[in-house]
C-alpha cells in the first residue's frame, strides 16, 4: 500500500526537525581510541611480537652410555683446568694421582683422592693446585749447610722437633706452640732454617707464599687457607712455612680490601685451631706454623700473638762469615796463600746472601781475565777452549776485587729497628 499524503507530510516534518536540532547543538565525534599527542623527537616503541609456540617434537630416549658421560666430564674439566702461564705446574684433575710416596717409601693416598675419589668435586681445582704447588715431602736441607745460628737452631728444634719425637710429653700446659716467627735482615737464612727443621723432623713441608693463596674469584682465597690447613692435618706431622708473612698478615686498616680481611680472619681462625678443636688430645694432628719476615713491625697484632715464639736471625759474626766462605768455596779450587781473616774482616755487615754473591763474583774473575787477554767476545769461536783455562785457582786479589763490586744490602737503620722490635716483642 502506498503511504497517504498526510503520512508523507509528517515524515518530511520529522526529518526537518531532526536536521534543525543537529545544527543547533554541535556534538563532535569521539575518536575510537584515546591517542595521546605524539612527540616528533621520541621514537616509537618497537612493535610487540606475537609469542611463538614451542616446537613439539617426539621425546628422545636417553641412552646410558658411560663412555659418553666420561668424555663429557673430561671436556668440562679441561675447560675449567686450563693451562695457566703464570704457574709452572698446571693443574690437571682429569687423571689425579691416587697415591703419593712419602720419605719412608710408603704409599699414601693423596689428599685430592681422599676428598674426591673420582678427582672431581666442588673444590677439586683448589685442592689440586695446592697439592702440586706447595707440598714438599723432603726439602733435603740439613743444619750443616747453615753456618752459625746455633741459638736459633736450638730454639727451633725445641719448638718443632720435640713435640714430634715425644708427643706424649706435650699435653695440657705443655702443648706445642701454635707458631714460630723468624725475623731479621734479608739473606740471613730464615727459609733454609725452616726447610732444615722439616727435613730433620721428617715432616711434610708446605712452602706458602702470597701468590699461593691469591685468586681473582671472590671467596677462593678463604677456601685456599682452609684447604691448606686441612691438607696439613691430613699429611701430619707437617710444617706450614709462610715466607714473607707480612704480605699476608699485615695490619688491618679501614680502607683495606674486604677479601684480604676475610683471608686474614680465616688464617687466624685456622691457626688458633677453633675450627678443628678436638676434645681428645690424642686425636689432634701435629701441625707447626713457621713464618719469616723482614718487616715484623708491619704484622697484625692478632697474628703476632699466635706466633708465640719470635726469634731474631741476625747478621753473621766473624766466625759465621768464615764458615760461610768455607761452605761456599768447598768445591772451588783456591790458592793456599789466601788470607781468609783479612777477607772476613772486609765483609763486616754483609749478610749470608751477600757473602754467597761475593764468592760467586770471585769465582768468575779468572775467566774475565782470560777474556780480556783474548780480546773479549770478538773471538767467539775460541770461547769453548777457554773453559779449561778458566779453572785456575782463585787468588787473594780475586776476592778483593769481588768485595769492591759487591756492597752490603742491609743498612744500619734497619739493624736498629730489628733490635728495638726484638727488645719489645722478641723471644730469648
């Protein structure tokens, strides 16, 4: 049906009214999304990528092949135990030594194999490094190779050897000393004394330096100290020798590195025996700590207390210097008319190392004289023939020229400082 004229007229009027109302009230269109004004100097953030579904594959069956597992472990050990150019003995724990032979010829299980039978463990690298670097079963140094120092030898034998020979006597108040400090000018034989004591007592010798306990990894230095003392207890009776101990146990200051403070704290705890105190004295292991330093006034107070016996190793006297010349020139041909008393008198204030250097310098004098006569190093072809002529006996003038070339290495001020420290903290 068609709409009537009245209906058409009503629809037209309704449309006109709607258009009038829309023009009267302005209604802006709202944006579909709230978009903030964009800064032209700021880059747009990267578009997010849709998350990808993980690829599904058929589960693989694990094959238990012991040969493959061993190869994988060996590769991991090789990556960790790489050859270090600053160490002569690189650590290789892939094939650890299961047994070591001591001075008595008896087989003894190594500490690494004792802790980790398969050679792999949390601290196997540190254990292997210490066992190969610092352990020495027989230093092979006797007291006859050390001139004079009779008082120091007697005190060391009393403090180190007697507790090993008669351990039943050192109980209660007679317990062995915690440590012995040898201080004095450089080149007076402190290291040789420590090795001679270990050789005479047939103890395992641990020669420890500052580099032996240093590590770039956080916390490894404290572990090395703990492993060192545990290893010494395992190889007991043993002697731990800290050479230049002032580098390890200097006074603690406010601006000191945290790792150094922790290492010193661990060393003090181990020396005091708190971590391995045993109620039964028979179960205690005989571990003696020896230390040597040229600067005793730089030591920490707590470390100085634990080094209960402090022995001064002085410069050699006239008799000691004469014995040193005899020891050094024992295998060198010398003339019978040499005035040794005159040579000894001219070396007043020389240390043992200085006298050894004088002997070495004098032994080269005949060869130097022959080289000057032959025109120096111009005739290199004839140098091999000069070796036989260079074995001529040494004369008085050779030693006098050597003394002029070698000066003493210890000053009078240093000697005064050692005497003052000896009066205040030393043992007699």
